[in-house]
C-alpha cells in the first residue's frame, strides 16, 4: 500500500461485508463511539488484564470469538465485567444468520451448540451512570475527582467526565489541576 502511494498509484477501496461494523449496526447499541478488541488473549493473565481494561470502557465494545471458545468467553465476561447487556451475531448475510440479544447470563443460556464465528457486542455505555442527582457544582474539583476515582475510573477518564459534568473543555479541567 505504502509503495503504491509512493509511486502515485491510486488505491481505491471497494466496500464489502465487514462483520465488525454490520454487527454493531444490528446490535441496536450506540454507534457513536466503540472499541474493537478482536479475539481475547488465550493466556489467562493477559485475558484477565484485557477484560479488566474492557470493564472500564464507557462505550460499545466489540469482540470476536470462535464457536468452541464462546461459552468460556461469555462466562469470563460475566465474572470479570458483569451481567451487561450484549448482542451475539454470527453468519451475517448468510443462510444461518443469527442475532441474539440480552444480558450475558441470558445469552449463556441461549447458546448451547455454537457454530460459526461470533461477534460479541457489549453495551458499556452506561458504565459511568448518569450522576445528575449529584450536585457537582457544589463540589470542589478535588472532591469531584475523588468521586470518580472511587468509581474506579482512571485519570484521563476522570478529567473527561468532570469536563462533561461541568460543561467545559477537558483542557480547562486539566489546566486547573496543573495550577494546583
């Protein structure tokens, strides 16, 4: 590709089926922001680390999984992330197309003999609940920061959320913390 561009050869993409995007669309979940993790690692330690990273996501998360590993992956998601709303998609645009909707525990009960590659879509958009009942304007920046820190968010996510709550730019919040 790089060589083609360097030699002034026009590269024209041709649209085609894409399990990732098509599954996201049929899932009914937010398409505004999403994270794609592909296949989870096989190594137990790396797998757990990845699942813990996914748990902190605040958007739609997309995974791929092989049929013989699907039940184990769903169990791992249930244990590490929780009984979140999800969608399983397989064989899109093919004769055995299937879409299953529900929380992880429901999907585990529905999938008995999985066949075909699966796309798992997790709805983590509500991971940071809507805290409108909190009066953030009365909190100091430090209290506001601590509030989200106690919820398990990391520094970057906290600053983003504080900016959203206070309806200001992330840079403004970041600068205020630098000044202190």
